[in-house]
């Protein structure tokens, strides 16, 4: 049985559209079933990342905020 791959992508300090572009590039390079944890500081990612996941067919598992950093857990599915 394949184990899910977990990867962290830190895009803190980057402004729109860079975080979503880097998320897309990273997800494209990961195998199906991988979980990507994204850390971002741009408040627009709260809108952009969920929209990107919905449009691209990825599962947004979790979205949280702690000390002005937004965390997203995205599972690579579909395609």
C-alpha cells in the first residue's frame, strides 16, 4: 500500500498571485494522494486557495489561521 506523501510549502511574505502559482506548480509535481501543507501570510490566500482547489479538483482538507499565518491542507486528487 502506498503511503501518502506530505510536503510543506512556505509562501509567507509573497503577495497574490505568487502563492497560488507556487501551490499549483508544487501540486503538479506531487503524486496522487499527496498532502500539501501551505503556509501563507497574504490574506487574499483565504479566497484564492479555496477557489483554486475548487476549480482544479483538489481537496481542501483544512484551512486555519494562527498569528497572521494562514495554513491550508490540500490533497492531490482527480485530474
